[in-house]
């Protein structure tokens, strides 16, 4: 028995199983970590023009929105179209210990990097312990 396989159909099946489609992408991949006195969040946005990136903070929700437009060439006949196009959005809830007014954003080689300072009062500090007699409680 001869079995015909279509490798592109299998790729499409895998792509749809992740929730992504050609016009509706899955969530923007991101990494987040603390380094010293700042919180760093990076987002993968390959092929996105810097002017299409919108970063917004409302209350404690940080929203990243970007757009990668589809090709508008009517003469193109797609053979494989795995790279999603359209509008991508990702929301991140910021903790109270982060300075929303001090956020800095940069975009390089398809990676958006946000640096969020940690509020000074939220940073850990050493508390000195003094030796001596315990305070007397009158009563």
C-alpha cells in the first residue's frame, strides 16, 4: 500500500495546535528576570518595524502591541506561510515594587527590551541589630 504524505499539511497542523494562524499569532514569546536594581522583560518581535511597536502602562498592567503586515503583492502564490502576520499583543501585570514611570524601552535585532526600575523602598536592606539589655516594660 502506498501512503502519500504532505509535510506542509503536518506543519500546518502543528501550527494550528499551538493556537497560531497566519493572521492570528500565538502570544509574543517573552523572558523576564531581575538584574540588580531593575526588572528586565524581553519580547521576541522578529520582522516588526520599530514604529509599529506600542508600549503602554495603565495602572499596573503593561501592554505591548506590535504589527507585522501581510504581503500585499497579488502576484504572490504562497507555497508555505508559517510566519504569522497581523497584530500581536501581550499584557504583563507589574508588581507594586516596580517604578512604572521609569520604564525604558529599546528595540534591537527583533527583540524589544524593557527595563523597569525596582522602587527604592522595595529593595532589600540590611537592618542593624544592636546588642544590649532588652527594653524594660513597665506595668
